[in-house]
C-alpha cells in the first residue's frame, strides 16, 4: 500500500486522538508552530471528557470532539460515530497519541493504512496497556517506544520507527515511563512530519518513507 503526500484541500492535516494527559499531543502542537513542519492539526478527538489533552487542544484553539463508548448501544456504533467525526476533517493521517481504545472495523475501513499509534515499548515486546510496568517486572535493561501503522490487532501493526531507552536499576514505573515518553515525543514529531510531508509505503510489514 502506498500513501503519497496529500495535495488536496486538507493537505498536511491530521486528526489526533487522545485519552489522557496529552504530552505527545503537546509536542505535535508545538511542532506545528513552525510552518516548515508542514503539518496542521485539524482536530483533536477523545473518548472521554475532562482530560488535560483536551485542554491543551482548546488552549491552542484546535477544534475538539468527544466520542464516548458509554453513549452508544454497541461498540460498533461507537466506532462508526468516531469514524464519522474524524472523517469530517478529511485528514491525511490519523494519529493515536495515548488513545486508550481499539478502533474497529468501520474506522479501519476508512482510515486503515493511514492511522498510526505510539506505544511505550519496543514491539513486539510488551504489547497492551501496562508496557512500562511489564518491562520493569521482566527485568529488561533496554526498552523504548514504537510508532506503528494501526491494524486490527493489539499493537501488532507494521513498525514505522522505534527508539531505545535504557532501564536504570532504581527506576519505578513512573520514572521509566517518563523517560520513554521523552523519546516517544521526539519520535512522534519526527516521523509524523516525515510521513505527512513525504508520504510512505507499507509493503507487507515494511514501512518506508521515501
Ligand atoms: C504514552 O506513553 C502512550 O504511548 C501511552 O500512553 C502515554 C500517553 O501519554 N499509550 P500522553 O497522554 O501523551 O502524555
């Protein structure tokens, strides 16, 4: 699959989906202040209210929307609504930045191949919700973060980029996760910019940015 740089009316625009503190989102917001970065955040969506990530978007005057699973009878209806809300902004790329829900069939039908997610471990090690804790419990000396193209599995999609982070003897889950997030923000800003500006190809599991 090839995703060439989008030259349409919404060229360079992304939608970012969030669930928490939004420091990865903030790194993207800060990067977009430089026109040379070539990316515009068209909207920020969340699966819950009252999170710092939404406040960060509002402070930056970026449109926001909230799509809560609890407001729908089925998960499929939620997924369909989320898809429509993202589609309204015609993004070139969708970025899941700490978004704690799995997107479903409708979403992947429309945005599969142009949705990326960031994960706080070196996949395929430690997929799922407790990656820094599981890395620490396992006793690994190196962990890190992974940017990948979302598919229907849990953290299974083709890898775009990875960054390694050392584990210190006295690390707690919090100190380790914070060190990973510092690397994660750098990786996210770098690769989202490159993917949007230059396009990318996915051939089987190989992601290439020309
Ligand atoms: C990141 O480490 C992300 O990979 C994980 O949750 C964290 C989100 O951090 N899923 P933030 O909300 O961007 O600060």
